[in-house]
C-alpha cells in the first residue's frame, strides 16, 4: 500500500512538471505573421489588421478586428478604407465595415484602414491606422492572363437585376457574354451585340466593393451594363485584359523603349551586336531563377504559418489532456486516502497498479507525440534558416540582373540595322519558348510540392487520430472509475431526469387546455360579431330600399310640378301675357293668373321640402350605419 501511494505521488508530481517543461521549450519570442499589417495609433483595446487567404494576392480579404483587453470580447468598429499609390491616398467608397474584399484594382497598391470604436458607451477610446501591401496577382490568374492575351477570351455573364442585384435568371446566363480581344470589347445580350473600340476613356471596368462577382462595364457615356460573372477570378481576368489592351493601344512599345533606353551613337564599322543576344539570354535566365526562388520562398512561408498554427492547437490539446490526467490522479489519491483512513472500502492494489500502468502508457504516448512535434518544428526551423541564408544570394542575383539590364540598355541603344533587329526578334522568340518550358517545369515542381504537402497533411491527421484515441481511452477510464465509485448517483440522476420530463408533460397539458379555451372564446366572439354584421347589413338594405322609394316619390312629384308649370305657361300664353313670367317667380305668376291654384302650388312645394328632409335624414342614418359597420369590422 505504501509503495502504491508513493507511485501515485511520483506520477502526480511528474504530470505537474510537464507544463513547466513545455513552457521552457517554447521559443522566447514568436515571429510576426507575414500576413499581419502595420498598425499605428493609440487606443485602449487590442487591434489587429491582417489578410485572410494564401498571401498578399487580390484573391484574399482584409479583416480589421479589435477586442477588449480585460474581457476579451470583440469590439465593433467603424472603418474608413483607403487605397495608397506611392504618397497619394484615395478613399474607397461604399465600404464602412471591418472587412474589405481585395480586387484587381488593388494590385500594386497598399490598403490602409482607419478604425475607431463604433460605440462610445463602452469606455473604449482611440484611433488606429493599419496598412498592408503591396498586393500582387496570384499565379493562377497570371497564367490565365498570359494564355488569354494572345487570342482573346469570351466571358459568360448575367445581368444584375433590380430585385436581385446579384443573381440573374438561370436561363439568361446562356445568352449573355462579353468578348475581349486586342481590337474591341463586345457585349452580346440575347443575340444583340454592342461593341466598343479602345480609346483614352472607354471601355472601363468599375469593380463592386462589396460583391466579388459584380462589376460595371462602361462602353461609352451612354452605354453602361451592370453584369455578374461566374467567379471572382473571371472578373479580375476580364478587368485586367481590358486594361492591358487599352494601355497597349494608348502607349506603344517604341515609346516605352525610347523613354527607358535613350538613343546613343550608332555602331561604328567593325562593331558587332552579338553581345546583346547573350546578355538577353543571361538576363532572362536570371529573371526565371529569381521568380523560382520567390515562389519557393512563398511556399515555405505558407507551410511555416500552417505548421505554427497546427503546433499551437496541438499544444493546447496536450495541455488540456495533461490537466485531465492531473485531476484523475488527484481524485485517485483522495480515494486512496479515504480508503486508508477507514472512510470507505480499501482499493485493490492490483487495480491501482493497473491504473498507474495505464496512465504511464498514456503519458509515454503523449511524450512521443510531443517529441515528434518538436522534431517537425526543428525541421521547419532548418528550412526557414536555409531560406534566410538564400536571401543574400537572391540580393546578389538582383544586383547582377540590374547590372546586366544596364549593359543591355547600352548594347541595345547601339543596334540600329534591320538585320540585327530580326535576329533579336528571333532570339526573343526562342527565349520565350524556353521560358514557357521553364514555366511548365515550375508547374511540375509545384505539383510535387503539393503532393509533399498532402503527405504531410496525412501524417498530421494520423498524429491527431492517435491523440484523440488516447484521449478517448482516458475519458472512458474516467467514466468507468466514476461509475464504480458511485453507482447510486447515476440512478438518482436518472430519476431526477424522469421527474423533470413528467413535469414538462404536465405543463404542456395545462398549456394545451388553456389554448383550447382561448380558441373557443375567440370562436364565440367571431360568431357574435358575424351575427351583428348580418343584422347591420339587413338594416342597411332596408334603408336603401326606403331611399329608393323616396327617390321615386321625388321623381313623381317633380314630374307633377313640371306638368303644372307647363299648364300655367300655356294658360298664360293663351291670355296674351309674357311667356317668361312663370320663370321669374311662380308665386307672382300664380297671383297674376286667375286659373292657377295657389293652394295646390303651395302644397306641392311643401311636399317637396318634406321629401328632401326625409332623404337627408335617410342619408345621415345610412352614413352612421356605415361607420358602425367599419368599426365592427376593425374590432
């Protein structure tokens, strides 16, 4: 028993020493991430500015993030984005969030962001500025651009609609396309074609700052199209092709050569220009080697970043497993003390020894995994040191390339004959062919590196699977120990859960009964309101019938009135009086004419006034009924 207790204490102390040893083995200072931007300014919160993606290419996304230093909670930001070319900064309109999608407009430029807290109530103050760049064209889009510049390319597009500004109908995508070649830009919309030649201002492409698929193609002042492409790479390729052809049309190659290589004295008799060909070949070869070294450096840096992140994750998982093992050991020690003091049954020494051996085996497996991870980190550090050692050679190569370019400019300025120009063109064509072969070799090398990366990923996956297996076995053992220590606790927990389920079922039954009661009350109110509306509709119908009868009575009285007036006019005309006497005043005409009966006329007028008052009363009642019906309908 004493030896078992001593073994448990030693094991516990060893597990406690593992985190300290791991911390000692860690590097004293972590290197800066290559995808993090430069941050300036003062604030009382933690601010980061980085690129999400494979590198500083136009296919990535910029993210400005901030978090509270005390609580670690994210802080909302209000941002202002700018595009910097040299010393000139231009605002990027339409973007105010903390994320920005990089596009072909940002190639060769730096992107700056000015951020401050969006909410001033959290006692967070400060104004910071982040800068990152310059951004380059990714290799895949570069290859597609090289292949498409010679023969042109047709891009399938869709129209951006007003209701859905991004997605167009699936059938319309088959009829719309944009053709870009060295002569013009043509837009085909359902069979109708609109073309535009290259000039100083048009055609031009305006990228959408929030949508990676949408852009605006402006062919002239009056012709503009809002279009959507199938992929982000297609939009960048279309914009770069249009800008390349427009630039070559406006700025000729001879003008560029003349500005870079000033003319010098012609060749004297006896001088030859054969050295220019050799210089061109050497220069192009050096450029190819520099590009190859740069590509290798980017791949190594990417692998290094991924390995660092994987190492951090594995270390966190290892520390978590070590903490779990330490807790288990502490629990076993407590159980052992309780058994030794007589508070519980004494544990079996064989079982304790088996548990100790299992924990030691797990500890050994974790140590092996940690050793493999350290070995892998040392390999990556060696590769990084090799890349750093290659930097001076790269610098020398660049200096040699600049020197050869200067020499080439001197030699090229002396070549003036047509024969030498033809020879130079032929040599350039051969060198271009050789460069294409070098590009194919680089592609093959890239595939080999990709296969190596896949092998490394499989090794990492196997390591993770082994780690998870060990962790799962440890959790199963912990669960088995807990069940053996307290078997009645699980039964009580199950009974408590059953009681909770029964209470929830009773509560559900009560809510169902209350819902049914509310539905019955609403149905009764509905029937009552419908009956009330029916009665009001019937009363309205009766009022309308009375109104119709009153209208017919008014028409009849009006007819009688007109007949009496006509008779009075005829009698007045037969006696030689004026015909417009009745029109002036019927009462005066009745006094002047003996045959007219004044009582009859007065009675007719009184009847007419009574009918008018009755009609007005009926209309008032009808309007009040309509108001009541509307109120009931609203209720």
